[in-house]
């Protein structure tokens, strides 16, 4: 064996292990185990694994991580691969897509999306919207809105008329019967978000740009 | 070829059966051939409201199961000559005795002979509702100015919008002007914007409706009642006329009181 399968590179943030993507997986595991045991590292160090064009199943990924973390002084912060499966790619596209629903979400109806949703119409009491991303209602929101269903804490709920019975973001739930003063005083053009303490809060839509600037997909505006 | 209209509401007790009986009679009085179908199997009432209960021989389930011909089961209303017929529901079985396909072909058959087939839907969204909606071309949703009735109407409109038929139309029944004026009941505008479907008409609450139902004579037979006017206006709108929405203000004030109210302004 003359070719090195594991390259170790030091950076400011820690070590980068660049793993060869042409050799067999078993060979890679063998060499990685050897390299890790060579040691020579003092104190704790942060490690990133770069896989190149190799696709790893999650069990394999766990195996590599446990090998590296085995001696105890290395911690894997990130596993980076240049390839993903078609399935993962599709999921990613869907979760970043915005869908449009035109009509009225009536009592008993549930509208679900993987990514964001724009509702042009009303959400009536007992109507429910569930989105992986954010919810934007151009109309009256009087039902139930659940944004960030799969754990997206950055998701927000926006409505021209904001009068929902329940607002949910990620796993937080707010029953609007104990209404917040801002909602009580003026239900027009509000949005809900999770604040730093993980509690649902409300603001005027104009404040989105300060609270969630990263939701913007277009920069500039000249 | 006629039109089949289902009259539904979701919630019980808002006046589906009364509305069916009165619209049917009003359309027949306008010279149309009308057949009313009661799909509330097991809890039939439409025959009572029309005063035809003692003339029933066969019923809807008999027709569907082939025990009689369709015309043998139809009960003729003699007050409106040769124009108004009723296909009564069975009283001995339940909603599962009929399935949507059977209802569809039954209504198709009736549509060939009648201008209007009005289907009285049972309360709820289960089998009975599915049967009633199966053969219909159009739907009328009845509600009252109560939050519970409006909520159920919203649900039923959501279900109707998924069927292959025209968008449903709304009737607001049992309007009480005193409650609406002082804000104790939902007002007409509030209900129509909330449900956002076309308003077909309004019917004011009146004690005459109850007494006439008990007598088995639809209120539209009485030309002096305000509720009767509401139903007749709705029937004319179904026929395609444009009739302005009647005011809910009390017009039964005497001449003298009207004069006083003019001078007291």
C-alpha cells in the first residue's frame, strides 16, 4: 500500500480528515483506525470528515465517527460529502419550495406542505395549515397554523388579518384565548415567531426583516 | 332534463326539511314540476311537514330494492295539482340501506320527468349525507345566525367544494331582526363574508312557520307571512329571476305607527 487513504490537515478550527473516495470502504476503515490510534494529539480537538465523492449510508457514517471519536480526544463536528441521493435531493428541493393554495381552508380541512405555503384566501376556524417552513396568509387567519412542523425553529406565521385560534411553531403551541396585547389591540398584518427563549412572540410584519432577515431569498432591490 | 338540488346544512334543526318543503311548493306554484326526495332514512319528517304522511304506501328503500316502481312510491300533493310529488324515506331501516350509486341512478331517473328534484339531506356528514349529495347537480346550504350553525355550514361547504358540482349557495334561515340589530346574533354580512359563498336568500323567523309545519301546510301557501315571502323570493332566484334581498325591518307596522315614526325623526 503506497497511496495514503487518509490525509490529515490542520486548520485554525481543528483537523480536517480528507478520506480517499476511490478505495474500498473496508480499506478506508482499516487505515482510519490505524491513523487515529497513532495519536500524538494533546487536548481536545475538533475534526471534520471530508468524504469527497463517496456516498455513505448513515450506519457507515456512524461507524467512521465512532472510530475517530474512539480515543476520546477528537470530536467530529461535521461530515461533508460532495454527493447526496436523488431522494435526499428531492426532499431538499421540496422543503425549500414555496407552494400556493388559492381558496378557503374551511372547518375540518387540513392543508399540508413540505416547505413554505402561501394561502390566498381565508383560513376559517377549525381549518388547519401545516407547513415544514413558514406560512403566509393573504387573508384572514382564523384557524390553526402550524409552521416548522419538522423542527424548523426559524419558521414564521404571517397573516394580513392575524386572528388564529392556535399558533404552533416547531413543538411550541400557543392557544390564542390568552391573547397577547399586540394581537388584541391590532390584528392586522402581524406575524408569529419563536424568540430567543423559544417562546412564540408576535410583531408587525415590518419587523420580519430585523427578526428573520435570512428568510429573504432576494438580496438588494435597486 | 331537470336539475337536482340537495338541501343540506351539517347541523341539525336549522330548517332543512322546512326549506325543502317550502321551496318545493313555491317552485310548483310557479308552474314547475317538482319532486321532493327525503333521504333521512329512519327519521323521516318531510312527509309530515307537507301533510302527506298518511298517504305513504311505498318508500325510497322499496324503490331502490326493486319492490315497487318509482311512480308507485311517489305521493302526490293535491293542493298543487299534478306539480308536486314526494318520494318519502323509509322509517324502518337506517341510512346504510342505500348507497350513493343507487341514489345517483334514482335521481337520474327522476330528473328525466321533473324540472326540479329537491333532495332533503339528513344532518351530519356520514352515510346519509353522502347518499344525498351523490346525485345532486347543485347544493343549497342552510344556516341560521348562530355560531354553531355557521361553523357546521363552513365544514359542509368545504366538503361540497370537493364534489363535482357548482359552488353551493347559502340560505340564512330564522333571522331575528331584534337580535341582529342589537348585535346579539351574527349579522347577514358577517355570515356571508365568513363563508364567502353566494347568498341565495334569507328567511325571517316566524311563529307561523312552526304552526303551519304542525298543520302540514307549507308556509308559502300563506301569502301574508314574511317567511313565506322569503321562500318565494328564493324560489324565483332559483328560476333565474333577479329579486332584491328583502329588508328584515318589520313592515307589519300599522299605518298609524309608520306616520308616527316619520314625524318623530
